[in-house]
C-alpha cells in the first residue's frame, strides 16, 4: 500500500509525506474519523514509509526489505495495541511502553498503533501521557479513534491531529470502478449509501445481506403507504431486533424521505443527490401520495426517533410510535402523537 492508495485526503497525505521526506516526525499522531474511513490504512502506509529503505524512490517503495516485511505483516518495528474486552487497560499500555524502551531497534522508527484509542481507560491514558511527555527515541505513536474528545486534552495537545475526511462521490465512484469490476448501478448505490466512507461502500458491495436488508426496509415503507399498518409494524420489529439494527432502519427511512424531498425541491440534481437512485419509480409513487407539508412532518418524526434511539430510549417503543405517526400523517389525520 502506498500514499496514493489513500483517497481524497490530500492535506493529510502531503503532511505525512513531508514529515518522512524532511525527517521531521512528531512523537504522536491522532487519526480521527468514522469506522471504515481508512485510519488503519493511513497508519500502515505512514509506518511503512517511516521505515522504508528505498533511496531515490517514493516511500513506501513496496520493494525494499523493510517494505516487504510490512506487506507480509512481520516487521519488528510495528506494534498494535487494541482493546481487550471493552477497554485498553493500563497493563497493556505498561507492557508496550516497557517493550518500546527495551527493544533494540531495527533501523528506522518503532511505530505503535493504538487502535480504538478512545477505549483507553483513564489510568491507561495517564500512563501513556507520561510516555508521550518523555518519548523514547525514534518512536512514533499513532492513535486511531472515532472520537478524539474521549482522549485527555493533554494527550491531544501533544499529538498532531488529523481528521480523515469523508470523500466525494466522484472520488468514491472512481475508486470503486478501478478496484472492483462491477456494473455502474451497483457502484452508484454503494457510493450513495456510503456517506463518503470507503470501508462502508466496500462492505455494501461485498455484502448481499445489505441489499436484501434494504429490500425489506423498502417493503415496510410500501406496506405503510398501502395502509397495511399491522404487517409493516410486524416486519419492522423483526428487522429492528437490536438497537443497532433499529438505528440502521431509521437511518434508511430518513434517507428515503430525504430522497423524496430532493425530488420535490431539486429534481434537476436528483441524479447526484438521491441515495436510492435505483428506486426512482418507488420514490415517485410515494411522493405522489404526499403533500410537501406531510413530507416535512414525516422527516421530523424520523429525525426525532433517531435522536431517541441514540439517547437510549426504548428503541422498540420509539419505532412503533414512528410507524404509527407516519401512518397518521400520510392518512392526513390531525392527531400528531409525540414521537
Ligand atoms: Zn521500501
């Protein structure tokens, strides 16, 4: 893997490349971004580049002895710390710190990747902070996190912080077309549902369950608009058996009705903005049975439900209320139960 494999992150990539070229490497870096955005890839490419022996070639060169060890996953200069159970514990940090100070290095940099760094316990963070204040020579810590705010401010202030950006639809489509031989529709669908996160797009492409799941989601909405409340409600409670699944379903419902809003407000931009672009006929059908006012009301109901699910309110009750309220709005009854 090379820096050119990191898509749509030019500021980050240029800065890391410069650090390698000019040999101005900080002791700590934080790569922050949602799951699947490329934090690990970035960490591995940077670690390879820091240790690459390829003179006169762009680093990492992928052919020198060091790069080969990275590719084979047996380079002695890289260590990965990740949660055991729910957290990264102080013992894990102490172990890694004592190993770093003892190990006689192969030439280059020792790179410690702390994956899910936000899961470090307070004590583990304290121990880490002390090391960061007096770091061993030629040692670089790469903290990968979805939420840098869970890290001690004193740790954050001692690291270079990079937020990995969501990538544009164009970049995503180009990447998917170059790496996977797939038809245009599937690439567009994966791009639209990826929220700019490459890992998510790849997961959608490789996961038939996702497509099947989405078909069920769509079925519940169609049922609801055909007036089959009981069937829709039963199917939703099957689909949304866990909080995570309930959030996935509600997220989808939001994307569906936002698509209808786009068809209403910006039909010319539909090709670029509508997420469920392969379902235009279905979207138009449901649009035909709504007024704009009803549509906005439904979007508000779904947003409130999503908020409740995230706030640990009973997700089953929240979803049930959501369905009932959408039904009431679509039927034009004037009884807005609070969701
Ligand atoms: Zn190399």
